[in-house]
C-alpha cells in the first residue's frame, strides 16, 4: 500500500511596487539638477570633507550643510561586486559590476553600475568615468553607468559651486519595486485552495482551541503547530472598519468605500475585506455580512449585509 503524496505547496512570483513622491531641499535639488547638466556636486562637511552624494546634515555633528562643491566626473573604484544576473529596471541589462567610486575631489564614494565585459576586467583601484544618459531629467539615472577610464587622476580638491541652475528640479517620483517568489507554506496553501472552492478554512490550536483564519501554521499565543482544519463562515460580523477616501492607483473602486475587519462565524481571528451593497455611512460595528464572489475569482470580491440583526457587542468584543 502506498501513502498518498502530500499536497503541493503553492509558489508564485510576487511584485510589490508603488511610486514614492518627495520634495527636495536645496542640497538634493542642486545635486539632481546638476546631474541633468552633467555636473556632479558634493557638499563640504564641518570637518572639511567632501561628501558625494551630498547630504543636508553632517553625519557626525548634525550641523546643517550648505557649502556645495563640484567634483570630477571620473574617479577610483574603492570596492566592487559582480552582478551576473541583472534584474529588470537595474541600470544595465547585461552583467555588470556594482562599484563604489570615489570621484576626484570627493572623500566619500558613490554607488553605481560599472559596464565591464566580465569580473576579470574589474579591480579595486581602477580608474572609471561617468557615462551620461542620452536624455537627462534630473535623477540619479542621469548617470547611465560608469565605464573604464585610462586617464590620470584629476585634482584632489573640489571647486566651489553656488548650486544655481536654470529650471531647478524640486521633486522626484521614485518607483519602489520588489520582485520575489512567495510561498505561503502548508497552512495558507490549504487556505488558498479552499478559497478557490468558495470555502474558508482555518486551523485550530490544540492547546488554546482558538481557530485562526487565515491560518498561520502555528498558534501565535501558544507557539504550537496547528494541523486541525476547521471550515468557518461563510457569514461573519464586522468588528471594526475604516472609510477610505483616497483612490489607490490601479484599483478600480470608487471612493469613499469601507474596509473592515470581519470575524467569520467560528473564527477567533478577524480577517479584512471590503464592504459593499450598503452606503458607506451605514456600515457599523456588529453588522452581519456574507461574501460576494465574482465569476472565476479565487477570493471574495467584497462582503455585503446578510439582512440579519446586528450581532451583540459581547459576541465579538474579544476580536476587535
């Protein structure tokens, strides 16, 4: 007799990304505007050191820094690491070296990519030069990369610069992005597989007997493994909620709308979901709700009122 093979644990690529918008102070504004104009600026610290990239406050004394200086577009590699498998949106699509480069006139190093044919062509102490992007907008990507430079070292001192440019850059939008492969593990794989069948499954702790939804594989209170699966819901109770008034990018939901913590019947942990089928200003604690599924969806689209009387506060107060 052969035993049944264990269920396959899910794995899938996951991308987390969002735009981060920030305004720039006078130092960062001058630095990025300078890159647009093929000028590299640093800032002189209280001790007379030149920092590139510049910062607005001295890392040692916390003094405000405003004395800008211009350094050379060439410098020396102080350390490096080879990147043989570039990720999307990295500076170069072909293998390259990450390098710390101390530009001539600077006392600190700047991190960027070095375009080199292979790791044998890279060494600490080698001379490199900035390769400027063909189109520059006032961002760190105006430096396309560094490339080997056969020229001699430049002046060791930096020239004063007033940081004045026409049409200065005053703000940037940084696209934050994380690409990785996510595995939810044994417990949440079972939870997700059940959702695909329009069921909600949690796991019960063998010690405290609480039912966790979504399951975590272990009880966060007792620290013991949870293996006893329990189907809960489908209806539940709104324990608390918030009204969302800011429209999220790429989310086709009109504001305002309500997101709530919902304690499904039989669960000892509230999960969150969107509330629909009722005006946002009529959502309340204790409201009884049920899931609404879209065709082909692997999870509820939202929850709507069941029409039942509101739950008594004592029935869900421990789940808030």
